[in-house]
C-alpha cells in the first residue's frame, strides 16, 4: 500500500521550497495540513487539490 501522507520535508521537496517556507505556511494556515500528535502531515491528494486551486486563483487574478 502506497503512503498517502507527506511530512514537512516531503511536502517541501514536492513543492520545491525549503522546509522553513512550509513551517511558515502552516503557522499562517496558508496550506492544508493536519497534526498527528506533534507531527505535521499533509495529504498528497489535498495538496494536489490546493495546487490546482492556487493555479485557478492566479489565472482569475490576471
């Protein structure tokens, strides 16, 4: 069974940003995430949907 969640490091690599950026986005509630005890996790499906939403918002803002 394939893993469907990502850690902060995984999400940073997936999005092509540094981990500090991910932590800042989590703190400011700019990226969908959930916590499992003290760990911050991301659903790949949710991140993909969030990316599509960001792209749509950028196109509409032009």
